[in-house]
C-alpha cells in the first residue's frame, strides 16, 4: 500500500469501513504500482528487522517491495495484505512466501508468535485503535514494530516540482505518532536511509498511475495528469539514461510493552524494600547492599 490517507478516510482493513476509497484504490493499478514504485534499501530493512534471521510478519505488504528485501536478508517472512490484486502480484513474484489476505486489524497469527511486525508505506491506512493492540498481541516479548516510508527528497528543486504534479501525501510530519502515544509500545527510534530510483519515460508513468490521488480520477483526468508528468520528464529527463529520483527511507521502530510493564519494558511495581536516596536502589535491609555502592 502507499500514500497518506486523508484524516477522514477509512482504514482498508477496518471491519466497519467500506471497501472503496483511497485505501482500496491500489488494486486497480497493481501492476503499475509494482513497476513504478521504488524498493527499499537493504540497510533500511536490516535496521527495521535486524540482521539475524528471525520471524517477520509484514502487514499491508502490497506487491512485496519490502518483502523481497526481507527475504534476501534471510528472515522468515509471512506477508499479509487485504487487497487481493496487490497480493496476487506478491504471490506471483514470491511464491515461497506464506501470505494471508487479511488486514492489520485482524491478523491471522497466534499470540506471541513473531519477532518483528513491519509495515512499509501502509501504516497510515490502518485503524490504529484496532491495529496496534492486534500487532502487540502477535509479538513475542521483546519483539518490535517497525515502520518505513519512502519519501522523495524535496530539498532538490526539480523533485519539489514533480511533487507538485503528483502529490506529496507521504510527507507526514509525525507518521509514527500513533505508536508514540500507544500504551502497547515503548520508545520510538527513528533513522533515515538515502537511496535512488532510476526513472525512465515509461516507469514514471507507472509511478504516476500508482498514486492513490491519481488512481481515483476518471480516465480523461488520469490521462491528462500522466501527460502532464511526461511533459515534465521530457523537459528534465536524460533520454534513455532516465533520471535518478532521490528518496529517503524514513524508518521507525519500537519494542512491544507487555501488560503491567512500563515504557521501557520494566514492571510498573517496584520490588519490596526502601529506596536508598544516595544510590537510587531498592534495599532489602541486608549488609550486602553496601556492595552495590560505587566509592569512586
């Protein structure tokens, strides 16, 4: 999935939401999405899921852009995606990856069964009040939620001009905000990884068609928008060499917090005993407590 949902848009997986609208616009352009959207840098995937092989649940996996990178890192990946057209592309390209046609709000896995839950370009579509407890449910103790968005590097003038033509919905000020305020997760870490996508005269048309705001247009309007971007490309492109479209992969991760634990995973209740104001430790009243004092 991709792009940012308007604040009033329903989640694609919400049980009480309609199966139409921006969140469900990508199925009609699944092949264009797969051809036109960038992948994710290996370094970003390693930061999100780690370098040691583990069990990863990818939620809102789309056509498998990040899935492929996670598999290449050696992770055991299960991919879920509520849109059957997007999921069909993923299954075609990655036939060995277990998949489920399911939303983030109703995950088909047992409690405490995965090490990492990751969402690429899709978290903003979720019904966070339902999805975050569900994600916490399937994570093992110490497991983490990891999020990533590819955003164009608009510090470059021509990239800003392209964004003015096709939209910049993915440029959110605080995309991981719902995780920050969630009682189910601890401190949210952030990292960014720069990468480039080679865009030629054909693939930039797929990139435009894959945008939710363009996919929802009627055919004449959609064709006009594509023609406008092609004209822009012809002015700024480099012929057969194409353009290097710069991206930042904005990554976030947070560790799950079990019930009764504080933000850092510590139990809220302190052990019995009196707190020593000099050492900020709990004393049980025995002489061995003196061994804990640093006299340096």
